[in-house]
C-alpha cells in the first residue's frame, strides 16, 4: 500500500519511513496498528500523530458575471480561486468561449496554500472593427491545477458588446466632362459593426442636372460598398463649355450626421461656340455683298450707259463714224489663262492601332428600319451605320460609295455613354473635294492640332478651337493624327433629336 506524504503529496512505497521527495523528507505517518513507530533519526522517540485523509479541491468565482463594453474599450472583472484541498496548489488561469479572443488575465498563474484564496484580473477588450459583432458573448474562466491533473474550477460570465456606427464616403471621380451623361460612383466604407441604412440624394444650385441615384434607403453592411450613378446635364448645342457644381449627400439614420460629397460637371456643347459666330460673320458678308451689287447696278444703268450711248456733244453721223472706225480695228489676241497648279497629293492618316471595316462600295444599300431610322448596309446583311432620316442616309451613301473602308477612333472605350467618345472617318478610293452643304462642316488649321487633358477625358484642339473629346490619351493621340491629315471635319445627323443622339451621328473628313 502506497503512503502519501501529507506535506508535499508524494506517493511513497509501503513501509517507507520518510518522504522520498528530496525537497521534503518529512516523517511519513503510516499505521502499524499498536506498534510503536521507529525512532526519529538521532534516537529520540516522538509521538505518532493521528492519521488524516489527504484531499484536493478548488472553487472559482467572479466579482461580476454580467458585463457590458463598447468596441475599442475595456471592461474588467475579478476572478477569485479558492484552494479547498489540503495541499499547496498552483493554478493556471484560462479564458475559453466566444469572447476568449478579446480576454487577458493578470496574473496568469496563482500559487495558493491549503484553505487560502487568491485573485486575478480578467480584462476584455473587443476591438473597434467591423468584424466585432454586437450582442451577448459568453466566456468561461478556468483555474487548472498544475499538480493534480483533472483538478479544475470553472466560472461562467457574459459580456454584452455594444453597437457603433462609422461611415466613410468619397465621390469618384469628382469632376466629369462631356456632351452627355457622365458616370460617377459613391464609394462607401462602413467601418462600424452594424448594417447602416443610407439615402443618396443629388443636388445642384441650378436644378438643371439629373441624377439616377437610388430612390430609397440602401443597406450598407460592414465593409466597402459602391453605388454607380450618372449625372446628366441639360442639352447645349452652341457656346463655350459650362461648369455645373453639384453635391451628393449620403444620409445615414440618426444619430449619424449626413456626409456631403462635392463634385463638378463640365458640359461640352455639341457645336463649339465659334461656329455660330462664323456663321453670323458669313451672313453679314453676304448681306454687304448683296447691298454692294444693288448699289452698283443703278450706277451702271443710270450713269455709265447713257454717257456712252447718248452723249449730246456727238452728232449721229459722228457716232456712226466712230462706230465704223471701231469696227475696222484689228482684234487683240487674248492671253491664255495660266494652268492651275495641281493640289498636293493627299496622304491618308495611319493610326496606331487602326480600327477599320472593309466593305464593297458598289454593294451598299439603304434599308428603311421604320421608327428606328435608316441603315446603310452592305449586300443587305452587313450593317455599317444607322441614320435618323432618309436624307442623312442618302448623304451617308454618297460619301461611303467614294471609299472602301469605314474606320473609328475611340471605339474601344468602356464608358457608360461610349458613343460620345467615338469618331468615324473613311479611307480608300482617293480624296473627296465636293463641298457638302448638307453636312455640318468645321474648317480648322491642321498645323496647330494638339490634345490636352479635359476633366476625366482628353480634348483635341486646333489652336484654341475645340474639335473632339476622347476617352483616353491613346485615343487622343490617334485623333490628332487623324485631324492633321485634313482641314475640315464634317458630321451627318448633327441635328437629330433622338434620345440616343450619338448613335445616329457619324463623321467624315475632307482635305
């Protein structure tokens, strides 16, 4: 039968007199019936104490079992461990359960004498992050003995994690430019730990802009969220570019304050402001020229003609002689007019990359699409371009039959309104010298063509004269190459009033 040392708990073999633990070595109290225990070292007899049973036990308690805390803050409670056994115990303190990731204990180990108690501080600090879910989370504080395996003392508690709201918003891009709608995005980052309902509203001081923002509340869960929308300005056919400031307001529920995002929308007119001025100037020149002719005509009829044909100082016979003499004068030899110099040979533009469609100009037909307009087809199957009306389609056919390639600049753009940033040109079949009065043509100086950034797009100019608006810099470089090869930019369908205006407009260029 093993003998357990009452001092250190060491088990000793039957018959041992002293504890085998070198750090203990006390006399072992073992029962030999009525026999007298052996003498203690040194020969002195001592009385044998009464036998007592060894026991191990522990208990734990918390000063607070129901806690509450806000994310980013700390709450504490005190754990008390009672050594109810008859031996010195060392306990390791652990926290387990859903809230364990936020918990710490100080100190982590307690050495407790029999019948004594010791305390430690349990701290819970849930982080202020979206993944910290609000609500109740339980946890258990466990005291585990390092001397006696299986000796533990547990105590449970609950912590109520609070809600917090935090919303970050940005407008991308802040500035838009174009002739039609521009696309923007409201970038939201919900760094709170609850779903945040918000309303998005657009406003501008003039009341002329239109926003296709969501109409009601939108639920924004913790994390990032994006809302795409378009800003549509009023139509503007002539004049200089005009800026419209606007704002998008993100309104969460109370008590969170609204967030204002300021932006700017540049409206580019369909036709540059100088076009009406030039037209007015030409009209004024025409009026002056007409007035001059009307003034010269009475001068000739009333003064010059009577002076030559009916002068009172010349008799009829003298006039006859003069007439006869004049008829006898030899005819003068007319000097032939000089031969006009030939025009320089036209060099077609070469773009990189080139985006063209080859077609047979002799196989082109016009197809009536009813309410959808008029389409220019090759062999009735391969569609080239759609026009608003039959007159535009006839002009397009006349131009297309002089070429054999239909080409594009900017067709690869991915904007929500891609047609606004696409421009066409025709190649093959030589040059076209006709003066097209039906098309809307703009004459420019091709020696001063350049490009520069314009908001979130790229503008092409001839000196200070705006010509084109492109999606990206590569398209703008190609557009400059195109414009440098010609001196006139013309369009068909400029005045169509369809909702998708640009889908029914096409361009052609003249040297």
